[in-house]
C-alpha cells in the first residue's frame, strides 16, 4: 500500500468536468427510513470491498455515518455517506441513485466521489514528486554534493500559499456544505483506522489532514473533528514529540483532573451563593494544541498554564466582571496573563475574559469567563475560534482572518449551523468561488485561474515562457483544443515547442483563447517586443545606408546618436524606424552647411496641385517682410497646427510643426536661426491645399490598401502619394493626402482607425 494513498476507493472515477451542485445550501430531502434504505442499498456492493487504506469499505461507511451523527448531521446526511461509497460500483451512478433516492442525493454522492478522487490524485502525485526529490537528495549525498537541506522538510515549512490553495479547491469543489462534512468525517475515520491498526498513513495524507482538513473543521466550528484530527495527524508526523508530551500529561493526569474538578465545584458553588447562575466546565487541552503553544510562545511544558483550564458561563456581562472579581479574590492572579476581550473585543468580534490564577499550592490554571451569547458566538458564530487561535494578536502561525476568502468561510459556518434545521427544505445557492477555478499541474501543484480560463491561461500562469511556447494541452490525459474552458479539478499538461511565440489569434476575444488579464498582457508584450525589434532593424538599415551614401561609415553609431541628442544607437534606430526622426535630420547633422535634399523616398502617384497664381503659402514670418517660406516636408504642417520657422541658407524660412522631431535637432544645433511664424489667416475657400503624411500600422491582409484608400475617398481627400512596407505580416503605410486644414486629417484618422486590422494611425 502506497503511503500516499488514502481512504478513496481504488477504482478511480474520473474527475471529469460537470456543473457543481446548483443549490449549494439546500439540504437532503427527508425520506422515510432513508438511513436504513441507504445502508441496505450499499451493503451488497461494499461488504466485500476494501479501500486503499486496507479498511473494509462498509465498515468505513458505518464509522463515517456515526461521526456525522455525533456532530449533529441529519439522518439524510448519514444516509448519503453510504451512497458516496456505492457510487464507484455503479455503471451509471447518477441515474441509479437519482431513481432510487432522488436527484439531491445523486448530486451529493457524485460530487463527493469526484472530490475524493481529485484529492487522491493530488496526494499520489505529490508523494511521487517528494520521492523523486528524496532520491535526488540521496544521490547528491552519496556524491558528497552540497544540497539545500537534508532529511524531510518539517510540516511547518509547507508552503502557506499552496496549503491555502488546497483549502480553496476543497471548498470550490464543495460549495454544498454537506460535501465538506462528509469529507471531514471520512478523513477522521481514516486516521482512526491507521491509529487502531498501528500503521503509518504516510506523510502526504497526515500533512494534508493537519494543514487542510483540521483547519477547515476549525473554521467550521466542528471541534470534535478538529481536535481529534489534529492529534492523530500530529501523532503520525512527529511521533517522538507526541509521545513525549503525552508522557508528561500522563505523569500527573489523575492529580491534575482531581484538582480541576475540585476547583470547578468550589467555583460553581461560590458563584451560585453570590446569586450568579453560573455553569463551570473543565476545558480539555489536546496534545497538538499544547505543542503549538509551546512552540509559538517558546514555553516549557510547565509554563503552559491552560493545561488546567476552566470555562465559566454566566447570564450577563455584569456577571462576568463579578465572577472575575471573585476569582481574583479567591486565587492569586498572574497579572501579565489577564486579557479583557469584553471591553476590547478582538477584531473578529470574539469576547471573553481570560485570566490565569494560582491556588495556595502555586498550581496555575486558566479561567475563561463569558456570557452564553458570547460563548455561542465564539463556538459557532462568525467570530470563529479559528480566528483568534490562528491569527491572534499574540501570534501563532496561521491564516489571516481579514481576507475576502475568510469572509466567505464565515458564510459557510452559518450554513453548517442551519443544516439540521433546514433538513427537508431547499435553500438558495451561495455562489461561492463562482469566479475562480482550481486545476492541477502534472506535479500536483494547484493553479488558481479565473472561471472560463483555458489551457493557454494555465500555461502563462505557470511561466511566461511556457505560455509563449504553448502549442497544445492534455486535460486529464486527453488532447483538447487550446480554447476549451477548463473546470475545477482537472489536471492540465502543456505540450510546448522548443522555441517560438504566441499566436495573434490568442488576442482575438471572439476565439476564446485567453481570459486572464495576466496572460493577455504577456501576449501583447511579446508582440510589442517583436514589433520593436523589427522597428529597430528597419531604423538600423536606413541609418547604415545613409552613412554609406554619405561616405561616413567610419563614424561611430554611438557618437552619431549622441550628436542627435539620443542616449544610444539603439534609441537612434528606434526613432528612425518609427519615423519619429527622419533621415533628413541626420543628413543635416552630417552636412551642416547644406540644407536637406528633397525627400524622394515616397513614390508619388501624382504631383501635388500647386496654389493658383497669386496665392501665398499662407504663412507670415513675424517681423520680416517678403521673406521666402516653404513648408517642411519632414512634418508637413497645415493650419491650424502650431508652427515655428527655421532660417535656412539660401532657401528662405523652412516652416515646421512645433512638435517636429527634426526641428528639435535643428533648434538644438542652431538656436539663433529659429524664428517665430504664424498662419496668415487665409480663407479655407481660397483653394489652398496642404500635403499631410498619415502613417498607418496594420495587420497585413488582402484588400487592406483598398479599404484605407476608400476611407480617404469618402472623406473627399486627394491621395497624392503612398509608401508601403510589409515585414512578418505587419504593414507600415504612409499616405500623403491633400487637405485644407489639419482638422480634416483628424476626422480621417478616426475613420481609418476603424478599418479591420488597423492598429495605429498617426500623423508623421
């Protein structure tokens, strides 16, 4: 028998995706003799069968039913446990159980069985992974190689996030609270079986019991299961420590119990004589709790005061303080061990008075004093006992009580209290964790994803590089399309290429490949990086060709970039590739005494119309009369653009847009030649037109150029030039159009942006 195996039946019922029970809080319908009928139904199927633990299946079901009875589970719930174990031996379990016991019983049985199999699968895979690590550690030790740690990792070092994910998965799969109760009872019986048989359940099962099931029972207020499960699991995980503490407790058990009983009777009698209707009870302390307190507060065994402990329940708040005054008068209080959680409740709402006192012989014991309402709240209400034990102000390792997750747990705790009262009445579904799913990696790590997530989302959540290389996925061993939504409990294995990148289809929301924001951002970042590489390569090619043409190949690229006011050659190539810096500006830098030659890079379809005779450029040079002006072709300004002038050598004033990058370099080089200019106020109907460049970046496809040209035609704009370039499916286009003013350009760009495949539209 594998140590990783547990109480789940060996013939695995595949944890295939299906809808979780819709009515999450509904209770099983009352049926006449349901428990007797369910046992009679299951007995012939289970009596000769054994679980992986070696326990007889029918005996296990009997014990689980008894545990449920002990914690107050209804007869219908006890009946359900027999149907859960009968499920695997039925060809069509849902159909058969539904016909014999009703749909509600069938849903509960099938869902619980699926959860059992999922947990068994996770446990087995975790054990295999642990065994592999142990083998690697042993091999390293044989070769005298350094290893991170030797021996088994202590339970306290289990990853807190992974433990919390297991808890979440359990509840996400078990939104019908009855499933949780069935699983807790079953796990407790499994631990009892191993204890009775004096066998080892294995570290995986014991750790899961201590770190997942016991805290869950604690949160739900099922104290009988919680403390016994903790002690049993701890006994298997740390047998020597368990025996040592048990021996210390046994040494003076009779004396201690006699002392506690004596104090209990005396205190109850004294309070009754004071007119306080008090109930005084001994409060048992189990071994794991003692060990946690010793470790959490670095105490010796003799310093754990509440090994002897009493709880006083009184009618009202005034009675609490009256009882406290009497206790402190009769016994010697330990000042540093007093806490008033009534005057100052804990953040979770817990209220009680805690004090530690010593009797005449110096023996210390703890006394808690509270009202019945406070007691019910602490034992069963939202201010759960788990909150102050696992996240108290004095500090124990545990789970924060302030998270949204814990708020949802509080709702479940209320449902548990209602289960018996609502037996036979349907409730309303709570919809817990409807927005999340929990799936497994092949190594049994649990991955949390948004509902509707796909294998591609899963791959990116594991590692960005795995997401980029994802080409297929096996879900529960079967190859499925990458856009298939995953379900809680499935095991996902990614089939990845050795290298490569994502598909652009993944960003198409209609195809449903990606749901998570993280995955979408990673895919966009990859394509942006690819586009940047292509842009830099295009810019480098242009700069290197220019240097060859100018005979300046010996010029260092870093020096050229610095001369252009940029930090690196990479930045230079990027600006040139994006057309944010023109090659003309670099020519100006290389040939400072010459004005840039006309830009012949754009293959004009036809020559632009010249203004009619007598028409002006529409530009006024402020403070200078009759000065020749020309519109710069690097930025092609048009009214009402904000403009600025630059005095050239022999060609008058070159007019630039004020945000022109080429002009910025000219200004930096010769600031004394910058001149203020403005539009002369020509009328829009005087026939003057201005050439403007519009840059378009788009996913290349058939008919793209035609569709964009049609937009300009509908806007009644004359296209006088087009330059296109396509690299790896991405098209870069520059359209030179004639407009009367820049406002026309803004309208046209807005419409072009709606053309399918277009990503970016901007003026150059």
